[in-house]
């Protein structure tokens, strides 16, 4: 029996335009990703409701947040949050969305973010990407509010597809 072959030829892949230097390639990566580790300390069902509320708010008010994902360990004792922003402007918009203003105004307790905080303890925070000075300036108040320190990992290389 003859081997089936495609009649379509291999499509030519256009060559990427080279950047002037390796540093240009690194600096062109504007995406920022925050990774948080949390301990689940409260009611799991209430936590799920708060996560859903926060996610709905983030999706509707922050178009530059291209990912907000929550993951839990098998024993439901740990939770991980991954947030990816298109760029600094998206991160600013995220920070000032209603749910994130709970950092600045503890009276905002009806938001998904504030509700979630009743059921978790923040353990760690890592930021991946080439953070601008303006983004770095916004880190200390969040560290103080959550009682954790942020470790920053600048981009080395790679790509993302949307």
C-alpha cells in the first residue's frame, strides 16, 4: 500500500526581522507575569465564590490582563495565582481596578479580592518580566499590605503566542 502524502507543499516561514542586539530582544519583551503562592486558611466554598467574583471583575475592567489563573493543590491547602499583563499600562489598570484598591482602602471589603483575603494567607510573590521603574515603585506598598516580599526575575528570552 502506498504511503499517503500531502499534496500541499511546505509553507515558507518568513524570517523574523533580527533586532540590533541581544539586549534589544530582551527589552522588547513588555509582558509581565506575577506569580503568587497562598495558603488556604478558611472556607473553601467561600474562597471559590470570591475567586469567581474577582475573576469576573478582572475580566470586565482590565482588558490588558491577558491571564488570571488560580490553581489549587490536591489537598486544597495551597493556591497559586498567575496574572499576566500586556505591559505597564495594563498593570496600572489592574492595580487601580476596584478590587485592587483594597490595598489602599481597607473599607472596600465587598470585592472579590477582599473577600478572598478572608480565606487565604499570602506566602510568596514572584514577578517575571522587564519591570519598569514605575512598576517597581508600586511593589513595596503591596508587599507591606500582604506581608510578603517580591522577587523580580527579568526576562532572558523566549516568546509568547496569543
